C-alpha cells in the first residue's frame, strides 16, 4: 500500500458515469476526519481525482487498495439523508451515484487547481548581483513576491499581463529563484453583494430612462451589472451618479433580493383551509406519515395552507422544504415566504450565480435557514431536521429532469425523501397528475380537497371561441390570431382599469419561413424541425439546439426576395397587440426575455404593481402566479398540444388551459377567460373551460386503462443515438432482441414496443431510435434488466459515436 498503514477503509464515489463506489484506505493521520460526506483526493489511474466518502467499506479487497491522498474538508459537505436519497435516485433511475452526488452537491463539490509561487530565500540572499541582471519582467515578478509567503499565478498575470508573466515565471523557475506549489481551493464564499437601492435624491440630470428603471425595480434593488444591462449604459456611469448622490448602494447577501410581497396572507383561514391544516398536522404526528395530495381549485388558497402548516412545524423545531416548478416562480414564492418568515428563508435554484449557490448552500448546511424555497434541484438542499416537504403544482412536467443524468423526477424524489426522513410530504395542485390522483383514490396518498375559492373570489366566466369557424375574425393574410371577441374583451378590461394575461405556449414570432415562389423552407441543419423567426433580433432560431443565424432577405434556392411567415408565437402576439392599440403597455415573459439578460422578477414586479396592461407569456404565466388586478385571461390557442404524439397530450392540454384560466378573477371584481380553439366541441376543452378536473380524470383514467399506460403500467425507455442513423437503428434492433431474451423468465407481464424513431428523429445532428418497455412492476423490471443495461451501456461507451440513454418514467416523448 505504497508504504502507508491503514487504520480503516472507506467507500468513495467519483464524478464519473461508473455505477459503483471504490474502496480506499484511510491513513492514520486522516482517520478522525474521514466521515461520510467529506471530499477526498484519491489516486485514479495515473492521475488524481476528487471523490466523496459515502461510508465505511462494505467489503475490503484483498489487494490493490490505495490510500486517500488528502481530505479537502474538516466536516461533511452534505448530510447522510442526502447521500441516502442520491443512492435511491442512482439505483432507480439507472445512473451513477457519483453523477447524482455531483448534482446534489454541485455548488460545493468542485475544487479548483491553483499555482502559488514561493521565493527561494537561499537564492535571493546569495545572488544580489545576478538579481540586477534579470530582465525587467522577471524583476517585476520578484518585486511582487518579495515579502509574501506566496502569491497566486493569477495575481501575477493580472499585474503583468498573461504573456509577460508566463515568460518571466518560466525564467525565474528555471534559474531557481522561485518554486511553484499546486494547491486546491474551493470557491470562496462571496462578500456581501453590492446591489442598487432605488432611494435617490431628486436629481434632474439623470436620464429619463434611468429614472424610469429606478422606479420599477422595487425596494430590494438589483445588481449594478443587471441594472446597467437593462438601461443599456456602461457600469462606470453608475459610479459617477453614486458620487453625486443621485443613487446609492447598500450591501446585501445573495438572499436579500427577495420580493417581500405577500397578498392575502393576513386573511384568516377559511373553514376548508383550517380543516386541511388540522388534518395535515395530525398526519405529521405519525411515525411515518403518508404523502398527502392537496387538491384545490385555482384561487382556493393552497399556499395559505402550506404557510400555516409550516408555522406549526417551525414551532416544533422542524424545518421546511418547498418546491415550485419554475425558476421564474421560485423567486416570487421565496419572497412571499420571506414576508411571513423574515430572515429564515433561502432561495434555491440552478439559475443563481455560482458564488451565490456556494454561499447559500453553505448557509443551509450550517443551519442558518429554516425554510428553503426553490425549483427542482432544491430537493437536494442539505436541510437537517425536515418536518415538511411541499411540492406545489405537483403536476408540472418541469419537475422531471430530461437531461443530463440523473434523470430524476423531483416530485417522486420528494415523496422518497419524506419517507426516508419520516416527515410529511404535501403535493398540491388544482390539476393533479393522473398518477397522483389515482394514488389518492387507491389510498396510497391521503386526499384533502379545497373545493371553493377564498371568499370574494368567484370562478371566472369562460367564453369558447371557434378559430376554425366563421365566427372567428382570423385574418389569414396577416396571420392574426387575436379574434374580434378577444380584442373587444382586451379593450374593455384595460379601459376598466384591470389587467390581462395572454397565454400561448410557443415563443418566437413565426414558426415557419418559406419562399413564396419556389416553396423553399428554412430548416435547422442539426435537427429535424423548421427554424423559428425571431423579430426582436431579426434571426432564425432552432428551439431544440439553439442554432441561430441572421435572417436573410434572399431565397438561397431561387433568389426570390419575398418570404411567407407562417405560424404564431409570443412575439407575433405582442406585435399584433401593439397594432391594436399602441398605447397599451405590454411585457412578454418567455425563455427569450428571461434568457436575454432581462430579469423575470422585474417583469413580474412591474405587472404586480399595475405598470403593465398586458402580460404575454408561455407556460411561465400558466401556474403559481397570483395577481389581484387580472380581469381577463386569453388562451390564444388552447389545443396546440392535442396533436402531439404523447399519451399525456390531453392531460397537458387540460392542465395548461385550466391553470392559466385560474389566473383570472382573483380580485374582488371577478374575471373573464377567452379560450380560442380549433376544437370547441372537444370534450376535453369543455372540461378545462369548466375547471372540471374530476370529469377529466374519469375520462382520462378509463382511456389509460384501455391502452395500458400509467398509472396501470410503468414505462422504461431505451434511446440509442448516433450521427449515423443506421448505427442507432441497428443498436435499437439488437437491444430489442436482447430485451426479449433477458425478460423471458421475468415475473409479471411486460410488453416491448419498438424499435421506432423518435417523433423528432434528429436533434443536434444525432439520430434517435427508441425501445419502450411497459411493465406492471418497474422495480422487478429494473432488477431483471440491470445486468443487460450495464452491458449495453458498456458497449456504447466503447464506440466512438453511439450513446445509450435510459429513462425511467419518461415525461418528454418528442
């Protein structure tokens, strides 16, 4: 063992796609610190890797055990509970434990190599004459190092410039003046961030757009970089205005930007809410509480129930984890919770900056927060003594990670984590996933219902508009999809001092661009779909691989200058609204606006403050938002998803229409919903318009049973992809044969479908072929298939271009 004695042995996982841990010896000098959850530097082949200790070694190999080189932490960077959850995820979703733990501890796992240069005193004391003969750059480096115990290479490069520093360091190192040492460091905890405060003196010399932006950002401010981007000005101008007293700054932690806006939380609990809270508190006292499904119509006050339940948990010394389905919702939700529990709430999502994630993760681990509110990845928050896990809008498919590994479902992981930690898990929705409501019907979940909106809020009046019939004023030439009824309701609502939300789950301007002469169509060169025209930056863009190119004015096939722009997206809706009335103030909320440096929180804050008449958006506006002034919701195209090759297409359509309709009428003045559809007679559209979930469920569950789809079966998908379609197809065919052989003696019925091409067969230049396995028992199937899946995965890894993706309980079928 390389001449070192071992007091003990431990199992370590590394951040690699290998589905096993590795045993290492613990040298005596490290034995007191080698705990589960501590990072270790270990030998790996001819190099060194960082791994995580997961526990003492189960079995000690007779030979070949290498010792740990060093430990990077004085204490664990995660908890035993999170390690246990990651072990379940890795096993159930067929991914490596190392990749799963890396996802769970991502903000703190990475370590960064750093070279520090130290002086060699003996050389300096004896060589004063030689020192004077060195080039100026080398002497500059020595001047920096002189008097220091050591100086990082990055600091030298910053002072001298990269090229000059490299040349000088090489000379000094070769001549023996300095000695380099490589060290590892974690990301430093950031100091309090500098944010902008809207408090300002009445300075007349500030530009009007800057004054307007200052008035819109709210009391919590934004970072100076974000503010400069919004205003389109260099950051240096802000420093000048700060010196003049026109604006001021204040320090803040990464959690200080929460928007403390909590409408309606001061109201007393309704009888239904009180009954639900009492029942949930009683359930939490069980040794292993059963998961609960809180099924409440839109506007019934589910969040009020969560908060009252959390208050009870905090009184007993327990902590609370709250999941929401969108990053956009996470910030507003965290602000709401922070209003009720000031100083005790941490915001968590993958969109935070790396330093903010590191800072927040450390504070959660150290127990400084009692409540964590976040998106999907918050399920891994290292929160100790959890008494309650809330999964709000539990039906949302954004809780399922599609790529990369681990392809987990945060809702199901929340149920498992609650079971492992023996705490209460509450799933809430006005449109529960069919599987969740079925679990409640079967007694696996406890069902609690809120059947009425809170007092003063009535369900909105719904109008169905036929886009295909003569009654719809759809102008084919301009591509207008805003019908006369919707246009009239828009004008009436805004004139009456109320606001509007328009929903269309498709971003961009036009979804297809064709030549009007030869019919040439602009397709993505990497994927099997057409490019979407984006008017804001005059570009053609692929919504799968994000390929983009400037919009051209000449057809490459025939030289024609005229193009046809078909299809409609949120940008076209925004354009048509401006044409209807240029005085209307309009904001758009989709991944284009959020991803372009604009702040979703700023957009929502403007809307909440009543400074925006109309909010146009994709599914980001369809759930979780509560605005009292919204008097009209327009569903621009209700049945867009119905034609998708997905057995959940009708469920997703029902959920989206019902959820976005539920944003209307949350104030005291009532509300209206206009649902535009090409199939107004479709029973699903009628049920969504009526917000009749039970009617939808009874219809859908019968169909699922007839077709043997979840919840009556479970699904496992094997996808083979390659830049060579033939190779992907052949791999899927061979896998199908081997699946039949591997399962011929398995317990319980199963069915293998495929091989078949994915509906969108090519994405990012890779062709995709699939096999789908239906089974009654997913655990039995995974147990029987694990050796074959390991073998298929190993075969694919040996080939240069072939990849295998295993997806348990898949959500995305495109």
